[in-house]
C-alpha cells in the first residue's frame, strides 16, 4: 500500500521470483505445504470430534486451534499460489482489505486461544483438584468464544483504522492510541503466558517421581513449542529493523509467520501426545476399512 488515497483500486504483490521455473517451483512447494496443513489439521479436528476419549478441555481448545490454523493459512496461501501459477501480481483493494481482515482475525484469535490454553495447562498442573470445577464445559465454551470474539474485534478495529486513515486527515493520535492499546493487550497476554509457565514448571520440578514429571512435561511441552514458534516468528516480523528490510526478507518473514506455524502445529501436538496418536490411528484405521 504505497499511499492512503481512497481512489486506489489495486495493489501490486511481491513475488518470490521473476523466472517462470521458480514461480512454478514456488507453486508446487506451497501446494505441498498447504495440503500438509489441511491434512494434519483436518485429521486432528476429525479425531477430536469423533473420539469420545478426547472430549476434554485440552482437546477442545486444540480443535479450535486447528480450525484457526486452517483459516489463517487458507487466507494467504491460495492467493499466493494462484499468483505464481498464473503470473499475476495484482490484488483488488477489496481483496486486500478482506485478506488483511481475515488474517488478523485468525492470527489474533489464535494468540488469545494460546493464552487460554496456557491457563488450562496451569489449572491442570497447579490446581488439579479444582480442575473439573474450574474448566467445566460452559467455562471452556466461554473462553473459546472470548478468544474468537477478541480476534474478530481486533481485526475490525485494525481494518477500520485503515479506512479511517484513508478518509480522514490528521488521524495520527487515534492510530497511536489504538496501537498502544493493542500492544498493551498483546504484552499482557504474553506476560500471562510467561508467568503461567513459570508457575507450571516450578510445580512440575517439585514432583518427586520421574514418571510424574515426564507425564506433566509431555502435556505442556507441545503448547510451549507452539507458543514459542508463534511468538518468535511474530516478533521477528514486527520488530525487525525497517532500514534493513528488503522485499526478499519481507517475503521470507511472511512465510515464517503465516505459513509455517499452521503446517507445523499438528506435527508438534501429535509427536508427544500418546492419546492423540492412538485416536489418529483409530481414525485412519476406520477410514481405511471404509475404503475396502
């Protein structure tokens, strides 16, 4: 977006390469990543929805995370693949606004959901006797709805600020105020995540049996890995020096925080989770039997 004129009808997209061979390579590479994300997240959603053993708060939130991952990667990757396949570089103003809105919605909701999932792990480890009371089905639905609703509100306000900025001159104070509020909320969630896991690991390290510590760590480490991937890619994207930015670097960063997490998250959660592994095996076995 080169200027704020409301008469703009199209934008030019950055491309990975000018050579046709590299464009096709980009298409096939992204197609493989996209299909892997669809398969991984789709299997997790189906397994959790169909297996009654996984009808618990932790897996309910994981199902929501997979839905958000599918939404976020579907917002950006198909358009990028189409641009490479047909060698087009333009996107309409409405298309750009819609893509920004949906991407912010899914990514913001995922950030808030990861915060909720940290609270779920905190209650599990630090307050196990009160877990059933605190994390009942109604509370879980409310927390998941709050994460989705907060993400939606954040996206509406961000996209609304763009339109206000295009229509009204001298709106810098309003933009600055909204930016400060957004940063405060983001930092508050991050601080909550850090403090939750400080308390979690403090309790886990006090567990006398090695088997107990291993079981506690196995329920927390996938979430820590997902949060670390999400936070590190987002921080690198938004805190990098603008003076050192280049189109190539911007594209790499965009891939890092928009494409990699949704594709990798299912793998992270399924590697150390025996219950999820068994559910996925039962699901795949059932699907194979239906094909015979």
